[in-house]
């Protein structure tokens, strides 16, 4: 899994493009936490993804890509697999 982010800093409002690859687990789940209270839980696990998120307020945001696999009847336990810091001025 990988996560590419362009740009990582700039003035508000800042539109940031997130691209990456999934975990490869067919029965898995992935989540992109943008660090500003918004999340995207529709990240595909078996192919690449591209998302754009706009930060409207100045600040420093920690973005986390999380992944997990389902264990039978149990919900997936998510583990952070990539992080990046976004600085909005």
C-alpha cells in the first residue's frame, strides 16, 4: 500500500489530491482519515484510488490511511499504514 499526496502545503482553501494502492485483501476495508473531521471509507482494497479533499481552514492536519481485514463475524480492526502531514496557511 502506498499513499501519494499533492500538494502537502499551501494557502486555504487548499485542494489536495490523494492517490494510492489498496491492501489487496478482497475481504478487507480501507479508510482515509483527512485529519479535519472528514473520512472516506469507500477506498477500494483491490485496486488503486484517487480522491480530492479541500481544506478550508488554516492548520496542520495529520492524514492517515488505515487498513484492516474482516475476521469472520468480527468487524475489521484498522491499522494505520501510511501518514502524511498537510499544512494549510
